[in-house]
C-alpha cells in the first residue's frame, strides 16, 4: 500500500443553516478544499461522500453524483461514491478515500461529508437518528439514541463513580474550545452551573450533555504521499487507519461502559502507524454525548478505564492539558451534522498539525488522532495523522 | 494493485418475500457465499454492503454492522461498510471490496447487497425510487424514474426508429431467461402479445417494460488471487473495474439516448482488463427498463448506437445468440432488489464462467461483464471477470 497524505481542507460553518441547502454546503466545503490543495479539477480521480440519511432528511438518495456535478466534476465523469455508517459516515468515507489512493487506483481523491438536518422537525430527527440503532430490537420499542447513551452513563456511574459534574465538565471544556473556533455552531462559553441546571434529555443526560442538530459540510483532498510535495510544503500523512464493528444492539454487549469497536479500531490504527496512545499530541473524539467522550478517551487508551471523568475534571484533556481533546469544540460545540463530522475531525487535526489552528492551536502538535463512531458504537473508525 | 478473484457466491430467491426480513435475506446470501468459498469466519477481513434505501424502506440506516453481527462476525470486530448509489449500490459495494483487497489491506472480503422493498406501499416505493433521481429538479415536480426512462425511450424512437416491439422483445427474452433460473422472481415466459397489451406505466413503457419491486440479497467472497487457489480450483478473476458519473438530472445531458457514465465506466474497465467488447462471452446489464438494456448494449459497444433494438429482435443477445445478455433473467425477470442487483449480476457471471449455470449455461464462457447503473445513469459501474 502506498503512503497517503491530506493536502487540502475545507469546512463550512456548522449550525442551523436555514438559508442554505445540502448542495450549497457540499459545494462550499468541496471547493474550499480543492482550492486549499492547489489541485485542478482534472487532477481528481474520485470522490467519496459520507452522509447518514439524506434519504430521510431531504428525500435524496444517490447524493455522490449530485455533489460531483455541483462541484463541476461531471466533465471527467469521475467515480463518486457515498458511504454510510450513521454518525460514522464521514470517518468511513475518509477511510475509503485512503484505501483508494493507497491501492494505486487514483493519485488524488476528494473526500466530503455533509448533512442537512434542520429541514425536518424534532420527531423526524429523533426517529432518523434512532435508525442508526437497532430498529427491530431498540428503536421500535421506543429507545432513542440519547436514551441508550443515558444507560451507558448510568452504568459508568455505577461501575466507576463517574459524576454528573464530570459529564458537565466535558461540555464546559468543549464549549470553551468551540468559542475559539469561528466555524463552530456554538460560539459562547457555558459554566458548570448552566450545564447542571439545563433540562433533562434522557436522565442523567441534560441538554448540554448532548450534541446539537446541525447542518454543515467538510471536505479534504487526499494525495499519494510521493506526489504530495507537488502541491504543498505541509502534507499531513495518514499513518494509520482502523475500523471495527461491535454488536448492533446495546443489550448484546458484554459491557455497557466499553466500546469494543473503539478498542479494536484503535488497536488497528496504532499498529499500522507504529504509535501508542502516549505519542498523540491532539485528539478529536466522538463526543455526541459527554459520556461518549469519557468512554472514548478510556477506550483509546489515553487514560485507564474508569479514569475518564477525573481526567476531564483535572484538565488533562483541555486545550492547555497534556492530551488536548476536541480542540474544535467537538460534536458538542462545533456541531454534529452526522455525515460531515468524521471529515470535520480530520480537518481540525490537519489544521493543528499544520499549525494554523489560530486561537486553539496546540503547541508543537506533530501527531493527531480522530475517533468517529456510528450509532451506539456498532461502528468505530480511528485515524492517526502526522506532520511529515 | 494486487489481482483479486471471486471465490464464493450466494443468492437468495428474489421476489415479494412477505415472510422474510431484511436480516434473514442478508444472512442467507452471506452464509451461502461463505460456505461456497470454503473460508472460515475468522478469515474475513472486511464486509461491504450495497443498499439503496433501508433508511426509507425499513427505517434502518447503519445496516453494515447489523449484517456483520447477524452473520456471526462480531467476534472479530471486522470493519463493515455500507455503500449507496441508488440502484448501483451493489455494483459499487463490489468495487469497494475489490479496491480493499487490491490495496493489500485485507486478503479476504465479503461483499453483500440487499434490499427489502415489499414492506411499504406503492407510493412510498415510487417516492423512494425517485429519491435516486434529482429531488429538487425532477422528483419534486412529479418526475418518477419510469417517466424519466419513458422520455429516453421516446427520444430513442425518434432518433433511431426503435419500436415498441423491440422494447417488448427485451422483456420476452429476459422472461425466457428467467424461466430457466430457479432464483428468479418470475418463473413464467411471456409472449409479445402479452407484453404489448399490458397496461402503461409511463407511455411508451408498459408493465413488462419495467423491472418489478423485489426483495432479495446476494453475496460474494473476494480473495487476493495469489491466495485464491487455497480455497477453490476455479477462482474468477476481476480483470477490470470502471465507475463513472454523469449529470444527475436528465435535462442537463447532451443526449437522452446515450449514458455517458456507462461509456466512461466501460472504457475504464476494458482498459484495465485489456479487453474489447468483442471479447465478452456473457453479459449482465442494467435492464431496469427495456429501453435501458437497449441503451446499455449500445453504450457498452456490443452493438453500434441505434442498433440495440434490431439486435434484440434478431436474437443477438439471446441465450443462444452471439452476445447473450441477462442470462439470469436480468432485473426484468430475476427481479430488482436495488442494493442486491449489482452483486447478483456478479453471482450470475461467476456461475456462467464456472460452468454451473445449468439450463441457462452459455457454452465455453470465459469472459463476462456486469453493468449496473444508479438512478437515470448518474452513476454507472462496469466489471469484467474472467476464468483463470
């Protein structure tokens, strides 16, 4: 397999973007990434798009050729492929783009991720998100994604003494990071008091424990590393990729407090990259719920199992901490347009490794990691990137 | 890139399978392919699933880890990825499986395709299929997939003198082929009179000009060619793959009678395989409508543009003809569970090249081709397979 690098990034503002369509968002992110990379349209070999549920949310399946046309690539009839794995759709599209270039099939590939979630009402959103869980054994009986994560949070509290204050500390940290990111959906900081008094979504998870409903798109340009220097002085190498599955329904898991898919995906990515958790300078994890960030840093091996809550409380994962987590604001504050999220995580890590993350720059960041999960962890995908 | 072979195939019966769920169909096809290949579950590196719209049809996104669990692969936490491109979803999943093995990432990959379409009523089906066309510029204004293909048929008649009898001849041929395929949805032959007197779906297309609504699943096992002989004496090599896009909406095309995506995808696949149209012994094309088969054999270069209708009438594409097309019965008679179709095409070609196609066996078939399109041709994917 050939080495592959990211040579361009693009990202729309995330938010409830009432005045913008799915297409417009895709075009903006795609063109920004293409321009950032310095490639021409004719250089592009293929397009991969991560999207969870345009079929349900905007009545549009088959979005990859639509996006291809909108960004002006019809002339070359380039292959365009949509990849879906609920909220991990973006991460998986990025991985398929990596595999494509690594295989030698194409030298340059564009990977995009997009979701337009604000065009439908709360019931449709809740049902659509729940279609990422097990419809026959969970959603049909009324389980929603927040309620399933609430069960994980409860169990984490029982097993490890995790507190609601520790959950809230994740939200406070990520909103602080988001306030430093002009593309983030939420630009304001919150304090513990606000987080702890917000209404319940699914006990013990309150409003600020949950990522918002968002519109947005992200894109990156991938290039065979051997050709990357033709386009940029700062190619960011994809050193490791790992993807894994776990049982689809939560009730089939051995443990509610560990995501086996995250552990397996991380082990594969670390092995491929020849790295260990201690080597990572900056991390974007899937904090769709505050408990998810705590479990993620444990399952990725950043801290021991059960120590995720205290780690956040002690500032280990803050911007100025030893292992800065979700410097972008994370899903929590940057926003969570499902198909875009996994690609947006890569955009943030690339910005950090290139030293262009402005007010939220992690000093001397050389190696970064992204972690994206689908549903309640039926899918997990981990990538390790490094400056070369 | 490494050479890749198909070493196992599995296929459910296609039809309106009221008593079977999406999961059951996926399990049957997947396990049949795994058993056929002689591999063990632990040998499988990854799973790719083609599916168009489980989100709309069975309220279930994120199906890849669900299928992975159902076929018993959770223990290995293997990566499982869904690929979508409307009715080309299966063909694209097959291609992603090929790229994965060719890259060297995994030695053995299972590719499945599945769709469960009969659980919803005709309105939901029509709207869901139309979500594979351009929602904002076509479907919103009332265009359906059959009506868009009807326009192509009309224009083909104007430009090349194609007749309704030639369209009907495609249906008669494919129903005859289907009658020889025990897995086909329709087991009975039809004659010209029946085809020409059937009610209109979208003039000039009558009922027998249109593929049915179907449930079904298909699966294949892919293996690095260098390791294929460990499992089978008859590996079928994937010699060429080509994928392409065209404008998403029909009204943006230069021509309504040529699918640019088919031409581009075919050119790529032929180039990779080092073959030309005349080298192909057996062909599965995307006959979602009879006009689509006529356009496909023209755009693939089997006959000259405008000669597709006469070619069918003259028997060129019949089982005993020079270029047998859709020996399985095609989408028309085998049935068209959208996500399964592209994989089912590969299953048929592999059976033909292995000489196990029974009553519909093409004599001395050595090289085969599959052609799968999404929507009205916004996506096309072509594969060339050969006995080695």
